[in-house]
C-alpha cells in the first residue's frame, strides 16, 4: 500500500510527541514502530513515542518493553488493569515533553505517514486538528452509527467535525494542560478544547484496513457515547453555572406547581361557598398530586443547583475559568529598572 503524497512544507517542532494507547495489539506494535521510524527519518523529525498499555492480556507489554530497550525514543507505561482509552491518553499526556502531540491508535488503521500533514495543518494556526476518515474501510455496522453519532455531536456542541471518534489527532501542548480527561471523554477533546477558546480544525486522512486483532467497537460503546455527549454538553454550557440549568428547571416546576395549587385553592373556595357547585372535590382531582409533585421536584432542582454551584466554586479554585492566549510583559517600575541597571554595572 503506497503512502500518501508529500505534505506541504511545515516547521518541524523541536520534539514531536506521539501518544499511542495499546490494548491487545501485540502483533501490530513492531510494524507501527517501524513506520514511525521511517517517517521520522524521512522528514528529520525528533520524536518521542509513548506507548500506554491499557491492561493488555496478549503480551503487548513484552513487545513495548523490548522496543523501549532497543530504541531510547520509546517510553512505555503499563496499567494494572484496563482503565479505558481516556485514562491511557491522560497518562500519556502527562509524560509528553514536546510542544506538539499527535495521538493515533495502535491497530495500524491510523497511518503514521499522515504525521507531516498534521504538523502542516497545526502550523496554519490551529490548536487542535482532528482526523477525518473520509473513506472508511470499516463494516457498515460501524460506519452508519458513527455518521449518525457525529452529526448529533456536531449539532449539539456547535463543533462541526465529520469524525469526532477518529483516534488520530494533533494538539498543541497548551491544550493538553487545560483539558481534563476522565471516563470516555477522549472523543470529545476537540469539543472541550473549543469551549476553552482553542481553534479546532479537521484533516481528511488515509484510513487502512485492520490487519490484526479485532475491533473494540460495540453497541455498549455507542450508548456510552451518547451519555458522554450529555455530560460534555452540560460541562461546556453549564459547567461553571449549573444553577442556570438546574435552577431554571426548578423555577419552572415551582411555577407550574404553584399555578396548579392556586387553581385548586380557588375551586375549593368556590365549592365551600357554594355546596351546590358541580366542581369535583380536591381529593378526586389528578391535578392535586401533579401540582404537589411539581412543587417538590422544583424545590429539589433548586437545592441540587445550589449544591452544584458550591462544587463548581470549589473546582474553580483549582482550575482557572479562562484560557490565556498570550500576554504582554508589564512595564518595569523605576525601582526595578534601577536595580537591574545597578546589577549590570
């Protein structure tokens, strides 16, 4: 299979970090390492290869340890058990030393020859570049649900990407310092980065057929993706002001409940003053439990909103609620200028 055409010119970073999660991919690791080495030599890239073994049971760690022993550019991390791809990426991100990081899967479906094109696209001014498997070679039961999922994610988050699930992505190091991963939020890193003000781009890439092992895709993963989407939507929209959502729902429920109770109170007064009225007694009306339930539910939403605000406040003390692109140096005071002049003399 031929490599993609030569990429446009780009400025090689001082160090390029490659983070690769590994889960039962023993047979593909040596081939993947050889391809990365070929790309690094061809384009004179100084690379570090971080392989994170996410609890493999097929001997993948033995291969990683062997590669690390032969090649000082390879660094291996081994989990005690399978913690998931997001955890593997987070562990790898903590170890990166370069200003640019590229992630790719270890199953050989992501082509390392695309690396220079990612660097060129990042060089255009993007902070995150997400791969797009435009021509996928996966079976229909993977491609059709994936297209449906990607359209929903793009519509709900406003980050228009064709392939949020693609494992091959490029990042600037400041993105990795500010985006926190847990659960299975790895597929939503571009969304989380865009919420912090980073520029997100997309690149159509070469997708290859799986040679070894089996796919980790399943219906459970698809369903978890939708639940994670709800989490991301809440975090990016109301993460620092949860009372706006929970409190708003609580006020709406309280209003509807009090409106129903007010109507029932008026009918009770009318029936009390006029026993011949045809109005039904309160205990036989379905509106009574519904109104009471709405009031109680509204009060609970308000309480949850207050608790969520307290948690957001505590979290906000550990993480800044903004992202700085750049800043100027403050002007020197007269005292500082005299001190520096005296020191130089």
